[in-house]
C-alpha cells in the first residue's frame, strides 16, 4: 500500500438554530477537528481520506472504510505521520 498517514487539522462548519446576541454571533466560530488517516487523494478542491482498509477476497480489490472528504479550503494544517 502506497498511501501515507497524515494528521489533518480542519475547520468543521458549525450551525446554530437558536437566538444569538450580537456578541455571541461575532464570536461564533467553526469547530476545529483533528483526523489521523491515510490520504487517498488531494487536489485544489478536496482532501479524501480513509482510516481502514481490506482486500476483497472475491475480487482481490482494495476496499476502504472510515472515509472522509474535506474541502481543501477548510484544512488548517496537514502533517505526515511517520
């Protein structure tokens, strides 16, 4: 397997359906999330990751689990894990 494992810190869009004061709205921020996973692909739009994988016994093809697609614009940092 030629995929590298990364620690990715990204901003997760956050919503609030209740009433907020102006001060609360001014200070309202997205959640900062951390994921450690293999990077399947990365381009200007998206980073696609997976955390688990297996080989299908019938087809011999690789299958992926725990997958995420993160908009690249939401990525704060990426650091390769050795």
